């Protein structure tokens, strides 16, 4: 709107200050398509020439407006417009029109219709109850087909605070109600109705709106009563979106999400804030774990709503002894950590021994190239080269390297010490080094030795410590203060029920060492939290699929 000379009804008379071909090219370079607004009379005057000209320019379609009736002449215009646009591969959004009657099934390039008292009514209508209307039309108008409602207001008002101000328009109801409408309302071509400057100020909500698909693979009606409340879930690919709205009554809604398949799920939830009944723009964004019973309760303010994106909680990838099965790398080498970080692994595991002279070194084997990690000195051990030419590193050397990298977590395996009386000193020394390099909050601890694990829990409360030995149940681990279990493929296949038992207790589950695609798929479906593997890129590929 505003690109053609006003009141001329001639779509070839472009406002001189607007370089339309340049705008189209600029948008195309950024993978954005341009749709032009047009009054129906101007569009119909020379329809084929208009469609041909702007299609060749690179315009993607037209939003045609102001038909405002459904007599025989106007119904024929809709058909002719759809047919001509299809000929030139243009999409059509019929605004200012009657409700859809199936034209989009014959001409799928017609993607949307208005035929609804959309949000623009609030720019000028003082005596209007848009909130009640919003929870009525899903049951009535939307049955006929998609609707171009033009939602997305960032200025939001309670019933008491609302005023019709054309230059600074506001919605009735809360911010989260606006977000919900992108899910509840069927609309294959959505609008952002507010000022760009408002979206720049409200980056969090704008980014969420941008993630919401406009076409869906599956729709599930969750809750609803005409004129009072509505909640709808829609699926696109593997992700679900749920939106809900209430009338002017505050409402608590318990959602049954049993349509979700097996597995663990998490949700990004936008809900009405504690003050939304007074300041309708108030909202809270939070991460929510979908419980095993698939029930979640959301409270809505008067005129409120909520929106959430539900995704399957996929396991994080942990590189076993680093990413060593790649050129120039070796197990527990500095290079193996760098490689794990470079491909985006969540974590990279290192094995740490306490030497005879009370130093901490990094290597997996108890005896490597004839040198014992427990009976030799640190100097003797670190003189031995790894397969890639690096020397076996001291823990401090490894931590210095880790500190200089990005976000990959350090998974610290405390290798068992035969003389358990030495465990407190080894633990204390490790913690001091982690603190020195600012890595405490970036480190998880795993140990086969129950005594070693308990010592870390005692000396470093708040850090996640996992048990490796496979001999304790989730309930036993919970009682001892562990963050979770980190058991072998064999143990977890024998006790798959431990995954749900652990999650019900608030524990996490890792499984090692998972190297085949079949095992990866099995443990993904089982819902574990982490998978430790020698094949991190294969696991990443399986997770993407």
C-alpha cells in the first residue's frame, strides 16, 4: 500500500520516489518476496497487463482490496483474478472480501481471504468487543476457510485501558493473546500489523512470531466453548504449536497433550504476566518440560492467551574421549577437544588420573605404552606421545585449552583410584584448577567409583555428577545426590525402564558408548538426555533426520 499514485486507479503509475525494481531486487538478494497491495478496480482495469508486467519484474503476488460485496459480478472478478494470477505464477490474498467458498481449492495460488472483522477495526471502533469476537470466530467464520485477520499488535490494552487511536493503535487483550492468534487462526499468509519500530523494540515476541509456520500438517482441537475460550494445537514437521485465548474472564486451562508421540518434550511458553490484568503487554517467557502425563496447566488473564512451541527433547551429543576418529586427532588429546568443539558437540569427555606424585593427567588407559598412570610420575607420563604426536597432557594444560574455546562442555571422568584415601586430595586439586580457569559451571563430572562421585558431590555442590558403574538404581542415585546415571549400552538395554524412572525423579540419563546407527535411534526413541559416542558426526546426522 502507498506504492502507486493515490486516487489514480492506475497500477502503472508508481510514486516517483519509489524505485520498485530496486526494492524487488534488494528483497530477492535476501530471499524475501514482494507482494503489492492493490485496489480491485485498478487491478481489474488491465488485469493481464498488470500481472504480466509485475511478474516479469519479480513481484510474487497481490493483496487485492475493497471488493466489499459478493454479488455475481464480484464473484466473477475473484475467479478471473485467481485465474490470471495463476497464469503468471502470482499469489493472491483477497482482502476486503467475503468469506471463502472454495476458490482456493481450484486456484491454490489464492492463499488467503479477509471476510472477517480483523484487528484493524480497533483503530477506529470505540464500541467494540474484539476479545469476545476472537473466541467466537474460530467456531464460525474459520470453518469456511482461512482468514486474513492481520494480528500482531505490540501495543496491548485491558478492557478498561483500551482507546481507539488510529495513529497509535492498540489491541484489546494481552500480548500473549496476539501471539496465540498466529496459531489459533488459520492463515497461510500472515501479517505483522504493527509499526516496524515496535517490533524492533519487542525482539523476543517478534522472533517467536517469525518461527510460527503458516501451513500445517496436523491440527488438534484441545479446548473450546463458543464465545468463551479456545485452544488449538497444530503440527508442522516434528514441532507442535499450541495457542489458547479466553474472553474477558481470567481462566485456568489444563491442556491434554496426549497427542504427542513417545519421547520427552520441552516447550517454549509465552504466557500472561502477573500484571497482565492491569498492563496487558506484560508477559512471561519460560522453558517448560512436558510431564510424562502430558498435562500442562496455563493461567490466562482477562482477555488473555498463551502460545507455546513444543519440540522433542533430543539427546545432546558427547564426544567420547573427544572427537578422535578424525585426521590429526587422538583420544584425550587437545586436538580431540578442539575437533569436538568445531563440529558443535554439546560435550567432550576427558579421562583424568591422579599420579603417584599427586598430579592430574589426562589419558584413558591405566597403562599406556608401558607407563602406568597410577604408579609413574607426572613427568614420566607427560613425556609419552599420543598417536597424533602430542604429549599426554596435564589436566591444567587441557583446561587452558578448553578455556580458550566456545561453549562445548567438559565432561570430566574421574578415573578410579585404588587407594581411596587419596580421593579427597585428587578432588580438591581438580576443583581448584576448574575454578582457576573459570570452568566449574561448564563442567560435568562422571565416575565409576561411588566414593569418587560422592566426594565431588560433597566438595562441589551444584555441579552435575553422574554415576558410571551401572550398579545403582535411579532411586538410589537420587538418594545419594547424583544428577543422573551414565550407564553403558548393555546396562541400559537391560533396564530401559530406568530412563522414565530417572526422569520422574528429576534425574538425567546418559548412555555410552553408542556407535551404531541402530543403537543411536533406539536410545533417541527411549528419550535419554545425552549420548556419548565415538561417532559424533554420525549421531548428529541421525538427530537431524
